[in-house]
């Protein structure tokens, strides 16, 4: 899923601040006043309090204002060192405080953090504008850009100068002063609205949880899942009840097991309407305004739509190219989905169900069809996927086999929540290269989904090593019970750790280039890493029964492999529908506000021929956090674009001996370590020897014959 890399990019762009001091004064006692004294500058969570964030962030902005003003006013001829390197070195206090703050705002928020977030969001937007719309500073950058061929720069330095110039231009540096004023106002409003959306959605997701009065309605759920529902009710002080909390996606895991059709429908409707109930958590007015102001901002910057602006800096380059990739899949995906629906309807009819399959039935009957076709159900496989074993003997083991990394748990470092664990990471020669935090269990104060982020970025210029984290929303077991995962949860762990590997193994001197990865390439390492979850030697190492330690029987492994492409019509259709819905909103030209969110959504799905009644989008507009506050606006297609690349990359591995240290080192050296230090297309061609082709993706999803 989405990472916090977009936030890292924003912060690495040397944000410049303004605004009044916060409610508390910044002093030398603030835990962010100096680099953390802990190992690798790990955040001192035992010393950090909510009251520390706003003064540290605002002081960081003030200090950076001084730093950047000195760069802009330097009377010496602009040079790479006194301008670009100086900008790269600025803002360390802001970077230090913001990284921790936004991590907690997503994973462990509370009322105070949300208040601080609302206060600083527009200031940080103004912050960014203050640097990129600073004409004096831009003239220095432009001077370097204009003279770049004569400066004696190496390839990386030349690329960095070009990147900085492009950053300034895309931020509006060439605009007239009147348009800069308009742009500042739009940026601050968008920052405020996006923060408000996040707060409302978090509250709506919590409030949307389904409360069950009678345990008989939970028939079909495992004893462990029922215990979790009982504990969730107890946590909310709902005595004698059970609570099924919502995940971030449209479809909910419990729908696969609940036999009570009415409860499945309740859960589905709670999910799909969570943020459009006309209450204080309704997100629709925020969405309508965001959908109006974003094309206004794009128009100021010379683009016909927000999507045109965003994709101009991505691998796809144009909305048409990305939309074509998506729409080309629609006929095969929807046809397969309709075939899957027909198989479920036949099953329902055979059971004398006397009803037509509906979206809330899909997960339940898909499991039955899968059991019938592949003799496989989640209850058989979950005992073999105990979380800790998946992490240490699966995720970490694959990283050892591919990249030579090893891991040791650190219990001496403070964490922000008792569920969080910390591991030190060692390279092939035993050298420590950073820290990895993992926070896997769902909480009501945690955003939905899964993501990766950085407390500290790797930078040889700044002398820092990566301190990264993975966050997920797996169901926390009842006390004394093991944390057993679905296979989807397992692949999520591998996926997010792929982002983590990218952050750990980057070997770029300049921070801006470490963050310069296009969104439609940034998912390549994560999706690529998913392949190792089912790789024979890795799977055998971690898929062991949590009670007996016995490996998963080979006939069950074979069933998982055969079932891998099962329900891919549904999965592809729900994803493509969401991605095209993103484009429908973000290809809008500047103009009046849309009249209604729901009618716009319905029309868009019909226009793109993805209005399959039984398969709603993976995210409906009202809770589509990726595009309204997650940095993936006009970019949700990136998962599929990246999948084309990573499936092609995995095909290279299969052609060259599979999982070997030599192959892993090549991928590390030519892809993971380079981050954004060169054009992503050129980077991939250096690894693969050609551009990616779509065939491996179609085969992997089972949309064409001839799976590898």
C-alpha cells in the first residue's frame, strides 16, 4: 500500500516556514532540539510528549527560514556547494520533528496530535511556498541550471541541479506575483482540507464499526475472531456485545466467513457509507472542494488538469498513457469477474438460496467456490502463518537470501506503543546499517491500510542511516492467543518490507535524490518483494504450524499455488475501478464545483465500463484516502504501472536461476541502491536490458493462459 515516501519527498524539498509561535515555547529541553542520542538517532519516544511537536516544528521552520535566507542573499556567485548542497543541508530540525510527528499522526494519533496537525498543515504548505516561490533563491538555482554544462559537475550533481530547477518550476517559480499569491492560498486551503479529511475518515471508520447484540449472528467466525470482536466491544465499554471494526477497503475480511447474510449486508453498507452519513464525519463537501481547487492550481501552473500536472513528473508522463493501461485491462477483467459471479450464482442456486449474488455475498461465496474448486479455505492455512514466524523466518529470511541482510531484535530502544517492535539491520559484512520498526496490529487511533515510513533517512551527506518503520492493520489476537494471518496478510508484510528494503539499501549521497522516486515506480520494490512469499524455499522456511512446528503439507501448498489466480477478475476489476475513479476526479478541468459526489462516481464508473454491480471499487470516493490525503491523487494507477515492471523483473529472476545472492545483489546494485538518482526508465533498462513488457503481469494475474 501507500508509503509515507510522498511526505518524505515534501519534507526533503527543504520546506520553509512561517507563522506564529505555537502554544508552548521551544527550549533546549525539547527532545527534538538536538539529534537523538540513541543508536542511529532513533526517536527518544520515552521523552517525547504531544506538547513537544508544535513548538519543534515551528522552530524548525523558523531556523530553516534563517538558513534559506542566507543562501538566497549570498552575494557570491552561485555554485553547486553554496546553493544546492546548502539547501540539502538545511532544515534538519524540521525534518527530525516532522518525521516523528507525521508517523504518529498516522499510526497512533490522539486529540492533541490532531489539533497540532490542523494547526501546522497550512503553515507547512506556506512553508513550502516560501522557498519555491522565493524569486531571489530561484534566480540562484536558475543560474546554476543555465550554466550546468560548464560547471564541471559529475552526472549525479548535474541530475540534482536539473531536479531542483524542475522542482521550483513545478512549484510555480515562473508565475507572476499575482498568480503566486493565488497559488499560496490554494496550497494552504488544500493542506487544511486534506488534514480535515483524514480526521473525519478516521472518526468515520471508528464510528462505522458494526455492533452485534447476539453472538449467534457471528456464526462462521473462528473462536479467535469472536474473541477479538468481544474485546473490541469491551474496549468501547459495550458490555455483552461484539464489535466488527472496519478496515480501510470496501470489502471487509469478516464477510468471507459470516454465514448471516443480513449481517454481511450490514457490514458492507457500514463500510461503503462510512463517511457519507450526513454527520460531522461526512467527507463529501471536503471532496467536492478538493476536486475543484486542484484543477485551479494545475491551471495556474499551465496544465489542463491535476492529473496532467502530476503525471508530467511520473514514468507514465500523460493521463492518457495511464488510463490506456487501465482501460486495456477492463474487458478481460470484467469478463473474468462476471464469470466468477456466475459460478457463485450457480452455487447459490444449488443451495436453493433464492437470491441474486450481491457485493456483500462475494467474499462468502468466493470462499466456497475456492473450497470447491481448489479444496482450500482460510481456516486450513491460517495456523501455518503465525506472525512472528512469518516475519523472522519469511520476510527477514528472504532478505538474507537475496541481499545478505541479517536482523537482531532490540528491546532497549523506546517505542511509541507496546505493540511496536524494533530490529537492528546488518549488512553482509556484519556492519550495522539501520533500524527497522514494525507496528502490525489494528487500533482505532490508527489509519487504515498498511504503509512504510522513515524516522531517519539514509544520507551520506548528512551522515545518517535509515531508521524505518512498517505499519499494518492486522487483527490483534485475544490475550494468550497466537497472531494467525491470512495469506493476504502475509503478502502485505512482504510488500511493506519491500518498501523498507528500498529505504534501507538506498546508496545516494544527496537527500533530494533519495526521495526522487516517481510514484509509479516506488511500488516496484514492494510488489516485487511479494513474489518471495510463495517462493518454495522461503515458503517452506516460514509456513509451519504454530502448535506443532510441522511444515505445511505439500498438497495444501499446491492448493495455494493453484488458487493464486482465483478471484483475479474481482481483484483486478475492483482495483481498476478505483484507479479510473481517481482519474475521473483528477482529469476535471478548472470550473464550478461538482454537484454531488455519488452521482459523479456512478457516472464515471459507467463511462469507463467498470460499473459491475457485484464488484464495487476497492475504495469508494468518500473513503478513498489514497487520493484525498495520502499523496496518491492522480496516482493510484501507480500500483498497476509498477506491477507491470516488477512482474517483468521477477521474470528476469526466473530466467536467471531465481532466488540467489548474485541475482539479489544485481537488483540491489542496479535498482534498490539507486533510488531517484537517475531516470527510472533508464534505471530499469540497465537492470533488465530492455523496457518492461506487460505479458508477465497478465500471466501472474491469470488473465491470459500460460502462467509461469
